[in-house]
C-alpha cells in the first residue's frame, strides 16, 4: 500500500508542529519467501495535529498495520516513525512502553479487553499500570458519554460487542493521551451509539477548547491534540491502496 499527504510541519498554536505523527518511507513486511507480505510499501504520511484523520482502504490494504506502526505497537522493517518530534523507531523498549502509556491512546479493532477484569478495571488499567490516579471527573464524563455507567461492574463476556467496543474507546480516552488511534472504533456500534461513543468523546481532541471537566490540578493536554481512525465510511481521509499486492493478498 502507499499513501502520502503533506502538512506544514509548523503552524497552529504555541509553535508546536502542525503534525502530530509522521511516517517516512515506512516498509512493513511479514514473513519471508513465498509467504512474504509487504503490508506497507514505502509509506509517507503526516497526521495533522488537532484533527480527525480517517485512513481508508479495502480489507487487507494495511490500515491496521499502519496504525500499529504509527502508535509504536509494532516495529517497522525500515523507515522512520515520529510522534511529534520524537523518533519512536529509534527508541529502546522501556522508553517506547513509557511513551505509549503516557502519550498514546489506541482503540484496537479486536478490543483487547482483559476477560478477568470488569469494564471499569479495563478502562483504568493503563493508568493503574503506570501508577497514575484517574481524574475522576473526566473518567465519569467519558463513561457517561459512551453510555456505560450501568455496566461498569460487568466483565467483557457479560457485555455485547458494541459495549465491549465502548469500553475500549473509554480506555483509550481515559488518560487523555496526546493522540488517539481508533482502529475501526465504531465497527460494532449502531448509528446512534457510534457518534455518541467516538466522535463526542474525541471532540476535545479536535477543539482548541479544553474539555468541560478540565481543572488546573489535572495533567495538561497538548494545546491541539489529535484523533486518527480507520473507517470504511469517512468522507475525508488518507487512502490506503495496494501498489504491489503479494500472492497472499490475492489468494
Ligand atoms: N502478523 C501477520 N503476519 C502475516 N501477515 C500479516 C500479519 N498481519 C497482517 N498481515 C497481512 O498484512 C496485510 C495488511 O493487514 P492489515 O491488518 O493491516 O489490513 P487492514 O487494512 O487493516 O484490513 P481490515 O480492513 O480487514 O482490517 C494483510 O494482507 C494481512 O494478511
Ligand atoms: Mg484492520
């Protein structure tokens, strides 16, 4: 797949770069020989700060792979990924784990909830691991916005697919990361629940205004944070196209 958009590196408020995340000449290949799959083939992409960016493309075109690489969840075969000014492709494991925990929210396509924890415990898990106390007012706002207030004590197996997805959305938003990646974050939600859970919650990430629950005692957000998602329906987008499909793409 290949995709490229260009956004000025500087601009907007406070002198921060206008680009929240960048990929430069990123290649991601899985396997070797006959079964080798080139999921990302020299991808250049800039994700603008303070905007929704949708990554679109057919199944298997590399959308999830791109997001996993941008979020530092997967390694690249070659090329560079930057989060703001930090090149994450050069970071050692410990620093990368810390950066992911502190600066990135990720909504997984397959939710990745822990079955032994209830909904609330799943939502606060990243902060619990980091030894950080959740901001209660913000947490409540997130939980209410995604419509999970009456399901917090339920475990994932006791929740519908859409409810599990909303737990995954709440988990990504709860720590107020600098950038949120949503891998088809509304795929299991109906047309009423989808805007409620994803767009409403992520709105503070695309407004320069702070969320209503903001208080001086809580961790400050970047001035113009960012949300990025894969979506089969979004109108404005970065498009994934397969340039050199390998055997296993075409069956
Ligand atoms: N761990 C892996 N090992 C081998 N091939 C993989 C692996 N993960 C992904 N792929 C391949 O890489 C390609 C891109 O996969 P990816 O999951 O990024 O696609 P996608 O655009 O997110 O698809 P979908 O819309 O179905 O979620 C696919 O051909 C897939 O089979
Ligand atoms: Mg995918």
